[in-house]
C-alpha cells in the first residue's frame, strides 16, 4: 500500500489475501488520483475469465464504493465512474472515467488503453506478452502496476519483476508473505500441507517463495528404504496394474499389491519389453490377475483390442494429468507407502534414479519441463495410481473369484485426502 515503485509484486502463498489487497490497493489509488484531480482509466486484469469471475471481479465489487459509479457488462465489462476525464489543459471532455476489467485469455484484450494504474491478479499464470502490455499501457501515464500472485513457475514474473527488485532496481518493489500470515488462514491446513507436500512445492504454494523444480523428478526415491525382499503376495488385499504402451520403446506394465493392513503399496513385478505383441501383454496380465489395469489413453485402440480379443476385460483408461500424478507418487514415497520388490522391478527402479527436469536456462528461468526419457515404467506406475478406483472393477476378472471377492470385501475407502490413497 505504501510502495512508491512503479512495478509492485505482492507475492504470497495461496489464500494469503492477495486478491483482497489488490482490490483495496486499486480503490486507494483511484481515490488518491481523484483527490489530486487526476482523471483517467484503470485496468483490472486476470489470466483467465474463470479467475476473473471467481476471484478478482467479485472481490473488487465487494470493495468498490457504490457511490463511485457502476458496473457495466456491455459493450465490454467495465466500471463506469461518476467523474469525467479532463484534457491536458484541464478542460472537461465529458467522457466518463472507467475501470476496464479484462481476462488475458486473449493477449490483445488490453490493446490501446491508457491507464493511470493497473492491478493484475495471479500474474504467475500470465504469458510474457501480458507483462509487455502492462508496461506499454502505463508508459505515458507512468502509473503504477500492482501484480499479485502465487509463484507458479520461474517465468517473467520471476525474471523481470522479482529479480529486478532483488538486483536493487528502484522501479520495482516486492512484498512477500506466507499463507499463514493471513489471520483467517487455517493453521491445520498449513501444517497438513507442510507434512505431506514436497518442500519445494510447499515453499512455493504456501510460503509464497520462488523455488525451482530441478534435478530429479522423484528426489524422494530412496533405494535403501524402499526396496524390499520379495515375498509371496497373499490372497487378501488389492492387486492392480498400470500399463504404458510402446513398440520401439518398451511396453511397461507394473503390478501392485496393496497391503490392506498397513496400506503400503508393493510394486511386486514389472513387465518391460519392446517389440512385443498384444497377446504377450495379455498373457502377462492374465497371469497376474490384477483387479484392474489402467492404461495410456493415447492408445485407445490397443486398449479396445486387449479387451475384446485378448480377454483383458479389466483394462481401463488412465487419467493422464501429469503434475497431479507425479505429486501423488511423490507423496506416497514421502509417506513410505510405496515399496518395490528387489530384483523384480529393476527397470522401474532405474527410471526413478534417472528421470529428471531440463536444466534451467542461463537467465535463470526454466521451462520446468521433464526430459521425456526413462519414463516408461514410471508412466505405467503413474497411470496405475491415476484413479482412486480400488475395487471398482473387481467383478470383471475371469478366474479366481474367491480371492477376488475376498479382496473386494476388504476394500477400503481412500485414506489420504491429498493422494486419495
Ligand atoms: N488481512 C486479512 N485478514 C483476515 N482475512 C483476510 C485478510 N485478507 C484476506 N482475508 C480473507 O482471506 C481469504 C483469502 O483471501 P484472498 O484475497 O482471496 O487470497 P488470495 O487471493 O491470496 O488467494 C478471503 O476469505 C479473504 O476475505
Ligand atoms: Mg486470489
């Protein structure tokens, strides 16, 4: 609120109060301008119409004093203020001042405006072009730009705003705080997330700090602790599998048993081979009799063929949302609830040790993309856990009804609210 800098970053963890402070800040700016007799337009921007409609706009409507003007949907959303613009000689133009409200789904949404101040919410999700536009929309007025946001990734917000401030550039100011610093944020949630989330992600999401995802995708994978000597899989508990199709690349299937007492998942077997036929995959699956197999959705045709011509009726399409899937596996590793049979899952273990993010670029930004190699068994594993389906498909298995029914009876509801497992 007190910053005199032209570009201000207000960076906090989720639900830290950014949107609230953004709305208050803009009203405060408008009031100051009004008192000084400065007239003109303003802008509220959000990365998507959803964020705009669900956060920035309702919050602003709540804070905006009713006697300043009114909200208009047509022709394009804006607040019309009760006062009018003056030309450079101080003569009234009769043209009302406005607060434009725009979602930047369309990068040209704010072309041609000239703004006395801009408030941009959740800027971490905006493209580089947004930042260029904010500067040009205020280049004549030299008005301030408040950027509120959670640090999502190492993008322009990090490079051009945060780093410029760090480097001592006087045009920039950054204020950072944690979710917990908001008095209405619940401490239990903070503590729960701290316990269950990887540290880099926690510091980013709840700490409001820029952290870089780099190095290994699964740094929690600890061979000493997570590899166990093979044992015979008991008839109780759930057996399920994940499948990643390949041809020149390996086809990978991982088989998992859930210990119903400890809720630990044991990856007890993998199938890992290139240039095999569907019937070989089917033979492996039919041998291990998983209650369900979740497979790569890109290969819908192969899934259909396995189901119809090879008797693999329990095969289903996986949910391929990658980030969430990786988080789920990481959480299971952190909780030490995912273990691996020694010498039966070598390729999977090898992939855990090599799967990594692309190195950051020289300017400190990073795409945070994962190097798309060494990930066949890992993808299969991610698919296996991609839906909290325990037991949903158990009735489709051909043989061994007794143990299946028994397993179904012991099926448990998801125990962890974050992973669903
Ligand atoms: N200073 C504050 N004191 C108490 N509650 C606050 C404060 N700032 C915001 N809140 C409340 O906290 C919740 C999250 O605020 P919001 O501005 O939506 O956070 P963010 O945009 O960071 O996710 C809202 O219910 C809001 O009313
Ligand atoms: Mg918000």
